[in-house]
């Protein structure tokens, strides 16, 4: 029996801790400088918007950890000694480990411009960022958010909920079109604008203006946009700072094999900080999303408990929300036409709901997109894994319809 230390208490680290406890009596220590207790990062926006309190974002009661003999330490790890299997905390305390799991997460990608350090300029990722946003948004009338990803749209909605005029500046010529096909991207464009947010597409920030606090920005077309808040949401990158001066191999992220083990014995890495040396077919080397972090946590727990298990994320899945427009994607849906694949796409008459079925040359379904609909996760995965045909799908749409009470059903106007 040894001590398993997990650095990071996000979805990957906490899933690993919970599943290790189910299978083992090993001592488990979880260390995080961000917060003592695990919380849902995607729910931070709803705290800002007043829909819930921070404690409501915690899926487990505070007594859960002691009851399950999972020790929580709220501190920062300042040094890692893999030769002696020891960690040093900010307080100077030394923590020994038998096995180490690095669940270090991501960090926001910085905007490389003078003025990014001004008051009122920030990213949104941590609990501390949420508190900073509370301060930075006080008295603000005009805000600019830079970046066309999921965090950007969340920040725009948060600010908009407080009657702050928001301009969303996106480098691409249509929102998130590096991921979404043309029709879905255009539907999101319309939805964002319908909510009163100004959308500036195909533009980049050239200058940040202000003395002590941000006062505005200049775009690449010469346009000046006044603002008292500037959100930087141009993506995230693996948080590898702790291991950069260690024996642990890194590239863009912490390099791991199919068992999520680093090149150093007894050291594993999971979640957003990971870069797979040999990613499974249909997956990228880095996939910093909630569901892959959860699967990595479950997988590494099996290995640490004596059941070596290769990471198998299965069929790709992600979900998001653009203001009131819900989005789900399953399997392979290329953003631009790809040889050997075609798709069936329909929008409803109000252009507020859409379904895309991507299929191969054998008419087998390989991917599904939905906007403004809720689909049955298991049924969608079953269609793709079983290679159901387009003809079958169109005749059995009710199988993928997820219909909670009061939610509009997937209707035949989409066929």
C-alpha cells in the first residue's frame, strides 16, 4: 500500500481519485492551489450571472472527501523531485509519493500586445479569474471580448447579462468555423447578433489603449473600439510549468504513452495538460475537453490499481451553449467538405434548430451535429458505432431524440 498524489482537482484529477478509492485502500492526496474543493468549471459563468452560488458548483458535499479518505491540500507545488519521489509545497512542506498523477490542466493563451497587463484586461479560466471579473466589470459600459471559441461566448454572455454592451472580435470570417461547418457557424452568427452582441468577424486586435486601465482597442482595419473591459479568450495551452525543469518529457503538453504514463516511472499525466505520443485513430494528440479528462481519470485509476488499461476515448463528443443555442457533436463532422464524406443538413423554418448527419461513401453515419436540439447520447454513439445508414437514420429520428419535460421535440420539419 502506497501514497498516490494527484496534482490538480479538476474533472480529470478528481475522477482519478474517486475511481482509485473504489478499487484501492491506498492513501490518496489531492493538491490544488486554485480551490480546496472540486467544482464545475463550466458553471462559473452562472455564478457571475446570479443563477447560482459558488457552493452550488460543487458536485460533492464537503464531508465526502473525509468519508472517502481522500486528503485535500490547498497549496501550490513549487518543486518536483522525481528521483526521490517528493513534492515541495509553497509552505516548504515536503510530500512523498509512491505514484504521482499530474492533472495540471490548461492556462489561457496570452495576447502578445503591449497593454495586456492593464487593469480591466483578463482571461477567464480559474476561480480567481471569476473574482477578478467581478472587480473588473464594476461600472463598465462597453466591453470587448477577443476570441471566437467557447470561453469567449461565455464571457460575452456573462457581461451581456449585466447590461454591458459587448463587442465580440473574431479572427475567423465566421464564428468558430474552424470547428463548425458553414451552415452551423452562420446560425451561431445570427444567434449571437440576435442577443444584442456586436460581432466583428475577420478582425484582429492591433493595439490596446490606456494608461493604468484599458480604455479601448484598435482593430487591424483601423477601427477604434472604446471599452473599459477587455476579455482575452484566444484559446488555452497545456499548463506544463511545473515539469519544465524536470526529467519529464514535454512537447506542447506532457508527453504520455497509451497508458497515460510519462517517460519517468510511476509518474502519469491526465486531462488538459496531456499530449498523447500516439493518439487513437480519429483523435488528436491534445483534446482539452471535459469528457476526455473524465475518461483519462477513469483509465489511469485502473492502471494504478493493478489493471493496466490503455486510454480509449471512444467516439468523439463535445457540447456547448451559445447563449440559448445548445450544441452537440458526435463522431466525425469536418468543418469543410472532405473527400469521401457527405452530409445531410436541415434547419427548421425559424432557422433556430438544425441537424447534420455526416456519412461516408457506404452511406454509413460517421458524425452528427445538432443546434437547438437535445439528442440522446447513447443512441447517437450507437448509430455511429454500428454504422447505421443515412436511410435508417432518417426513418428512425425518434431514436436520437432526447425529450425532457417541456422541451420541444425533434420534429419532421427537419426531414
